[in-house]
């Protein structure tokens, strides 16, 4: 399984760049600080439920789609780690 694309990259490459908008303009339209948006676009932060709603409204997409992208990305990152666990269900 290949690494999923971070939603910040999707927002940058599939929305912002084709529209020719600046980060400052997009941040203003989303109602967030330029720093908050830049951190997301650089994949240094995750899409929060609030940000997903903002992006969904601004792009006429669903907030769920942005959260799903984030969850897929986070799950992939977590699967790259090794976890020691014991089963909760006893063996027969």
C-alpha cells in the first residue's frame, strides 16, 4: 500500500495552484491565519474537523472527504510503527 497524500498537499496542488491564489488570500477566505494554513499546506499539521468544515464550504466539497483523507494518512503513518499488544480475546 502506497503512502496516501496528505490533505494539505491536495488542497495546495488541486485547489490553490489551479486557481492561482496566494496563501494569504486563501487563509483570509477560510477565516484562518496565514500561519495556520501554511502549516497545513506544508503537511506539518492535520486537518481538524473545524478546518475540514471550512475547506468543504470553500470548495463545495464535503468536510467528511477532507477528514477521511486525513484519517487515511494518519492510519498509514501509524501502520509504519511497530506495536506490542496482547489480544483481548482468549485463545480457544
